[in-house]
C-alpha cells in the first residue's frame, strides 16, 4: 500500500511541472497579449496610446522578455514567494483577489455537495431496494431529466421562471442593498433568500448522477450470494443491507471524491456566469478572455494542481477500498 | 384433483396435447409460428443480431432512435425544412412573437390552417411597439410551398420549402430575434452545426481513443507507461479553462466553417482519453486469450490482431460509449458558443442562439428566445434513451 502511494507521489512532481508549463502556455495562447487588449479598451473609451507609452506598458508588465524567461520568472515567484503576480485588470495582487472569491466558492460548492449526497444517497438506495416500484420509476425518470439538462440551461430556465413570476432578478448572491454590507443576521437572511437558486441548480445534475450510480451498483451487490447468506442466517433486514452491500456499492462514489477537490474550488463555471455569482468562475472567464495573464494563469495553475492532487487522493482511496488495484 | 395421471392416460393426453397444439399452431399460424421460428433462429444468431433483437424490445430506445434519425434528416435537409435562410431579416418584425396559426377566421368560418399578416403599431398608452394582426386577408399554410430560392447543399438550386405561405408573408413559427431573423429557421440550421459536431468529434476521439488505448493495452511496457502518463496529464488539466484557452486562441478572422472544425479538434483532443482508458482495460483482460495466441502464431500483424480480433470482444462498450460521448460533445460545443468562445453570430449553432438569452430581462419579454434550449435538451434526452437501450441490449447478463 505504501509502495503504491510512493510510486504515485513520485510521478506527481514532474506532472506538476508539466502542468504548470501547460497552464502558462494555455494562457499565452490567445494572441494579442494583454497590452493590446488594454490599449483597445482605452481607445474605446476615447483615450489614445502612442508607441512610446505602449512600449513602456510592455516593459512594465514584463511582456518584452522571451516567453521562456517569463515562465521562469512566474514560476519562481510562485514557488519561492507565493506571489502570483498582479492582476492587470484589477491592479491588485492575484492572491488578494483569490482570497476574496475562493472561500465563497468553496462554501457554495461544499454546501451543494453535502446537499446532493444527503438527497441522492437515500433515494438511490430506496430506488434499488424497491426496484420497479412506482417510486423507482419516478426517480429514474427524474434522474434522466436531471442528467439530460445541462446545469447552465437549467439555471437559465429557472431564472426566467422566477423573473416572470415575481419580477425579481434572482442573480447574484446578495440583493444590491446587502452587497457590500458587513456581515449581520439580516445579511445572512438575505443570503438564504438568494442562495437556494444556485444550490438547486448545482445539485440537480449531480443528484441525478449519484442516484443512478448508487442504484446500479447496489442492484449489482444485492444479487450476490452473501446477501442471501446473511438473510438466511437471520440478520435483520436493515442490517443485511446497511452493513454490507451499501459499503461496497458506495465504492464508485468514494473513489470520485478526489475529483471533488478541483470542483469545489473551481466551482461550476458557466452556471456562475449565468447566475452572476461572485465566485471564482466568472472572474476566471473574464481573465482568460481579457488575457489577464497572471490572474488566469495563477488560477489555472491552482486548479491543475488540485486536479492532480485530487486524482492522487482518488487513486489512494480506490486502492484502499479495492485491494486488487494495488497490484496494478 | 389428481396430480399424476396413470401411465396410459398420460400417453393419451400427451398425444392429445401434441395434436391440439399442432392444430392451434395451424390456426394461429401468424404470430405463434413466427415467434417459434424466431426463437429457433436466435439459437444460432450472431452477436449483433442478438443485440438488435434485445434492443427492439426497449420501445423507448427504438422511438428515440427514429426521432434522432429524423433530427439528423432535418439537419441535412435544413434548406428545405426551414422556411427562410438564417440570415434573412424582417425589418418590420423585430422581436416578434411566434406567428399565430388560426383555423377560424374573424367571421368564425373554418379554413385549413392559415396565418394573418402582421404589422407593428405604436401603442399610444405605453409607447411600445405591438404587433397587430390584419384579419382581412388569409394566408393559408402550405406544405411544399414555394419560398425563397436556395441551393441545396450548395449544389442543387431549388425553392421548395417544407412549410410556407406561398406568398411574401413572413411565417415566424418560433418568433424572431432582435434583428428580425426567423428563430425556427435559425434553430434548424443551427442543428447542422450542433448535431454534426457531436458526430464528427466523437468519431475522431473514438478513433484516437481506440488506437492509443489499443496500442497501450496490447504492447504494455514502456509504450503503455508513456501513453498512460499522457492520458493522466491530459485529464489533469481542468476542462473548461483548457477549452477557453484553446478557443480563445482561434483567430477571429477564421470563417465559420474553419472555426467549426477547430472546435471539433479541440473537443476531440480532450475527449479521447476516457475511451482510451476503457479500451486499454478491456484489451489487457482479453489479450491472454487463446484466440489471440492463435492469431499471433498465424503471423497476423499486431494492428490486425487489435482491430480484428480483440476489438469485437467489447463492441458493446464501444457502442454505449459513443452514445454517451455524443451528447457530451454537443453540450461542450453549446457551452463554448454560449460563452462566446465557439461559433459566434452570424453563424448559427444552438449555443450561439442562446447568447442572446444570457440577459434574463430580454427573455422575460421575449420568452420564445429560449426555444433552442428545448432543441438541445431534446437531442440530449434522445441520445440518453438510446444509450440506455443500447446498454441493456449489449449487456449479456440481462434476459
């Protein structure tokens, strides 16, 4: 087991390096560079930039050095100083911007994940136990719908319905009055009022998926011999199910826990954009489109690292749960 | 009642049963005999025939299959099905609601379905434009009506459309957008891009996945290690930022078609990894089989062994994977276009049609702009049902 983990961790470092290179390249890919789009934005507002100013800007942002040098400067700053650079657009350190948004994103994601599991697991289990009953068909149908409707389209339709019924634009996490107010009970109540929509949207698709997976794997387990043996030996029904098949059926879900890590921090990007949530997603989208290099790059790097770490955790969990995998 | 018959009586009733069932079979010759023949035929049927028979039992999946074929036919014959070109504008009918189809006219007479002409009038009280129907003239709907001329697939000139009014009167089946373009036509033309990106993209990633997964699983060793690391590497990069970065890199000057192919390439480059992993796993489990050894001894080339011998062993998984991957690709393209990174107006795809729908106040006033959502959900649900049916059909353990 420990050898397995050691092997995995050893591969981690070069993978991280490679991924950081890719993150950097992906940010650089959109041609034009930040300075050009900045100048364009200025010109749209009526200002003008002459060549000398443009060169000064380029030098100021360190964009005149060759790409390789830029990469090394960026990476060394991150590793040695934890300095992700400054966002061009906001003129603030990237770390500050992330500190603003990441906790909120994480809170939202974690809440939706907990909600999803609380709802989906019992439904999936019940669905498997009462196979082909009315509730089974009902929930299977619902989960089909939930799987087929992409979250951001669902968000769109929900927004429309709420808007039409109440004339209230349910975007954002807070009403305008409480946007920048300090935390108070009233603000919390306001948050509760607004947060149900994002939570609903974020949970529906995952709930559907988990219900199906849980149902399928539990059905597989219930067919097996040991269940019959347990029943024959006189175990009460609830123990027969809870103590053995469910533990095994949960395996596929547990092994995907690792993937939750990048999802929690990254948040659901498009849904956040549609609902205009103050999370990490929309900020990253704008940064990539506007070539705000350090912001986008820093964030992509964090996400990549979390994905790799998450995969590692998934693999370890899977190997812990299923000893056959350790021999691979 | 006796449960066992004395021997002689049993014999007698046996032959009675045989005679009687023979008579019955002759009477119900149709279904019963056919079913008997079918059952006997199935005893020697090939793997694919068995799958087909089981698939047909799943009514929902069969219906979904035919509906999907219909959708693709609509996409192929988009010029014909759509009443207008996606770029045709009706300057007098901006943001018009869908044309109402009437059966009874103002005098309460019955006609075949028809529409009225519409003009925009300024409402004195609210100072907004309202569309008022002119009930004096009837424009009946026609099938195979003469409409705008077009070139079918750019080759065959024609001017017959599936539905039309045989006149200049605009028929806006799903309303119009802010430039007065017919939404129904745009959805039909958009289906071309959205549906085919799914197909083409999946075939590319399918081929890549099988090739690389097959090589990785079959040869093992260093090749396997390298390809596995590559797969892990690609998986580690979060998808949406990767898509965003790659699509933001598409030069703005490229035409719609070039962007279309660029997006396919982008989506497939990331999508092949899932299949490759599954293929590798299956090949590893199958490569020690006797028939593979026999093939090797018969000096079959390695590629032939992978594709002709090993692959058919898990065709069912491949088929199911395809039907799951295609809606994934369709949604990927929709997401990209929705974010403005994929197909942009004036080119049409379902995602780009939804770009206008980002503003909820706009949809509040003109809800028909959300109709592309219905098209997307329809396509995805149909593929999901089809995939479910195929999965049940391909599973050798269900009866």
